[in-house]
């Protein structure tokens, strides 16, 4: 038994490794999401969505590459600012409560009956 085996690989068939091209869909989706989440937090007045937009926009801003900075129309710090503003809007009723007697939104039940003039 021989401990030394002959290498059966052929040098002329070796194909060098080439790194695959990066997909641009992920960066477009993340920038779309980081600009959409703050608007959703403002419209729904949902604090959880506001905090998620802050975290996601900071993550998107820190993960920007040189190429994505050139191709995107909005800088990363702008989406961070928008998410912080949306978070401020969701906490605004806590510091500036609405005046009494005003209900938030429209009601779905029937209006109260109006008394007839005597």
C-alpha cells in the first residue's frame, strides 16, 4: 500500500473563482422601507412603528456604500431625520394633549338627536 497517491486533477480544466455581481434590489428595497416607515408611523400614530423606523433608518444609513450613496436620491441622514420626526409626532399628544371635547377621528355611530325647538 502506497501512502502517496497521484493527483488526478487536470490543470487545464481549472476555472478561477469570479465574484458574482451584486444585486441592486436589496438597496432599493431598504431605502424604500426606510422612507416609508416614518410616514406610516405618522399616519397611524403608532409608536412601535416609529421606533422601528428609527432603528431601520439608522441601520440603512450606517450600511450605505459609496455606490448606493451616488445612486440614491435621498441621503441616509435625511431618512434618519424623518424617522426621528415621525417619532416626535407620535409622542406629541403626550406633551401637548388635545383640547377636551374633541374626539380623535370620526365616529361611526349615529349622531346624537337634536332637540326640537319649542
